[in-house]
């Protein structure tokens, strides 16, 4: 069981604060991030074990035929700023969450070291869109389209 760690002033921090700090540290390794993969006729968003816990979700899968558009985002954190979230989020640092709002259902996996990313819009899939942070969103867009 993880308990709150001591703060600099010597008082104990709430458990959620300690977990959020640990999650931020876990996201510092670039190899520990969500990854888009093409698996046959499907597009798969493979989540790391930490992201699965934070996002309260397993890997996501959607038929490639359901992709309607892919947009490059200069600020992939912004779409997670709106709506009701289920998952982990520290604004501007990381978002791994399902987001519902404005008549849309999104899934976001974005980290501080990949603030740019792609928005993949679907039709007839479980989510209306995925927001995924990536180092080279232009290349990712070309591969999906």
C-alpha cells in the first residue's frame, strides 16, 4: 500500500498528491509512453502499465476504416482541458483519461515531453477521437492516413 510521503515541512501529504508525484516521475522516461500501432486492419493505442492504471483503461483498438481524419496538434494538452475526465491528469504535465463533453467522447494520452500530438477522429468507434502526444506528429499522421 502506498502512503503519503513526508512533505518538505515534515507533514504528511495526502495519498493522491503522493501518487500524482510518482506518476509524473514515471512519465519522465520517453520509452514509457503510449504508442500507436497498426495491427492488420486495426489501429491500436498501446498503453504502458502505468497509463492503464492512470487512465483506468486497457489498450484501445479501432478499425482503420473508422478513421475519418487525423489532425496535427501543436498543443495536445488543450483538448483535455474541457469536459468530465475519468483517469489521471496533472494539467500541462500529463493526461491519460477518458473525457466526455460537448457531445464528444475522447481518450487522451499526452505527456509533458510530447506536448505536440495528433487528434484521430473516428466514426462508429468506441471513442469519437483519440488525442495522442508524439514526438513527430506529422510522420504519425502520414502513417495512419
